[in-house]
C-alpha cells in the first residue's frame, strides 16, 4: 500500500512534516508560515536538563508545540497517539496507511539508518512522515532529506521507541478535520504576539535574557569548569544551535521568510522590512557559531576567545530585544 504523497524537502523536520501534510490535504502552506504561526522561534537555556553530558539549550518551541499551535490557530483538528506496546503502535500505523492517511511520527535520531553517521546522536525529537508500506518496508518521507527513503518494521520500531530525554513512546499524529479556508490573518497575528512575548519574557533563562545568561556563563566556564569541560559545554551551545534541526541561525532565516510572507498577507510593509533585519541577525548567529567552534576545536588564535564570543552573544541579545519590540509594535 502506497499513498500518493508528494515529498518536499524542508529546512526543519516538524515544520516540514506539517507543511507536507497540509499540502497533501489540499492546503498550500509553506514551512515558514507553519513555523511563524506556530510560534516556533524561541531561545531557552535549560540547565537542569543534561543532553550529551552538557546543559541543554533550545532555539525552538518544544517538540509538537508548533503543529499544536498552528492547528489551533488556523482551525484544524489533529489526533495524537502514544503507546506503551510497540505492536499496538504498529497496528495503528498500518490501520491509517490502509485508510490512505499519511502519518507524522516523532522518532529518535540515533538509530535512523539513512542518516549520515555524524548526525546520528541521542536526540528523540525528530519528525518524519510514513506514507506507505511494501511488505516489511515502510515508506518514509523525512523532510530534511532530499528524497524519500525506507525503514524496515524493526528499524522503525527502534526509532519510535527510543529511550532517553523526550522519548517518543511511539508518538504519531495526523490532521483529522479541516475548515473550508484557513484563517491566516488572525493566526499570523497570534503567532507573532506569542513569539514577541516569549522572546521578551522576564525569566533569566528564556528569550533575550536567556541569551545574556549564556553569555555570562561562557565567560565563567573556563575558570569554573576547566578548559576541557568549558570546551564541551561551548560545543553543546553550537551543536544545539547548528546541528539539531536548523538551530539558532537557521531558525532566524526561516522566521525572516515568514515575516516576508506575513507582510504580504497582512499588507504590512513593516514586517517585510523587519524580515531583512532578522536575516542579518541570523548571519550574526552563524558568525558566533563559527568563532565558538574554533575555540572548542583549539583553532582560535584570539587571547580572550571566550570573552569575545560572549560579547557576540550580548550584541545578538541587544539586537533581538530591539527587534522584537519593533515587531510587537508592527502588529
């Protein structure tokens, strides 16, 4: 059984899955529009959650939140299911495929056999679409891959029931009801308001204040933790930024594309102007990542390298604070 499903490559998995499922059901919604309406852009430092023996950071909303918010704001109903028994999870998946219903899955990355080895690490919040089955092979549309691929039933079970932080527990999801038309205008405004609210939040680990907190910590790590641990922690900042999903810089580029589209939908030229500013901020995130990577790879020639990258983060925080205040006024 193979559903007539069109694969579109995207920059980030959850946005891509939602956009592809929407297109399959007759709604032409881009990845940036999904991301913006779903208030996907975020910064949060999570010191109490250790990933790969270092504090976690996220540059995006928690897994599943983008689709949940997007669906609610445009008037779509979605069904989510989790399972304790892998056989029940398999049966429900097969049942949907027999009904010609492609299904989104949350999976672990470490055992995804079609991923290059350097991208296979313990991260359980990846998303893909299953759109069919041929004998023991499941047909996979992974939006971050150029083409479709396959997984055996055993391989799929392994990634659906990966252990550790954000364990997917067989998590599957799919839309079940659609409005005649998507209420994009109101949804865009709600999405922007929430992103502004979160990025300007008073909490010291969230938004621009969270970025400043990490900048302060980067200055302290070498003396407090020693060079080896400091390098590992700094490497974590970059890895969470640039390798898990699309990270800090990439998410800013997606958000800039969203503002470009949103400006046209709302006939708001200020949003289009702000999209250019957000692209420039994304460039600064990429510059930070490059300089930070030179430090933990012991390739930086700068004497005060940790302080230098911390200053870059402080500058980014200042620019993002000014940006989100302008964006808040613009809508």
